[in-house]
């Protein structure tokens, strides 16, 4: 599902994306699907991680093959879904760190304003911060102007 679902979806919507003046293709990823990001979430989920590796690779390939489309992978964080909370309990935590609402607000904000220059990065939502749209826009502006370190995100792809 994590690998083939987005591939089939992309194939189906590609004609529509090519007609758009602001085409974006976003996928939900995870540091578990990145060689350099595994240490941030040391959970024993090999099959899940491998399926996300395929997703990350595919979206990066879209980035290079379709310059007219802004394609990127987002990490929603350790979200309080059934899967997230079950995982948290398996590791002695009461629940996952991030509410569904906070994660959703972050994802929608990033998708709505992400510039092509950053599209090939896996953007992550850190546990201790919830990004608001205004702050995110200001951060992108500073990044484009070269006046911010961009500490709220990190590349793990």
C-alpha cells in the first residue's frame, strides 16, 4: 500500500497535474523509510520501513522526471492514530506525541505553500513544536532570503 498505492494514484492523476499551473504531489513518509533517519525512530518495523523506502524513492524520481510538478514527502510525526497510539503503548508510552489536528494543520500548511526548491526533502514535524501557517510562511521567506537556518525541518532523504 505504501509503495504501489501512490504509484497507481500518480499514474491516474498525472494528466491533471500536467494541466495545472501549480501542480503538487505529496506523500506521507517517515524517517523509518530513510537510511539516515532510522535512528530517530528505532522501532522494529522492517516491512513498514521498507515500504516507505520505496515511496520515498518514487517521489524523488517524480521530482527529477517531472520538473513541472512539486513532489515531496512529508512526515506527519508520531501521531495519535490507532497505529501511533498502539506503537506508543508497545514502548511504554501512554500515547503518541502529536495530535491528529496538529499533524493535519502542519501537513495542510506545508502542502499549500511549499516552494519547489525544497520539494525533495522529507519535512518532519518535531514533537515539541506545532507549526502555524504564518510562521511557516515566514520561515520559507527567510530560507529563500538566506536569513534562516531552517531549524524546524531537516533532510532525511
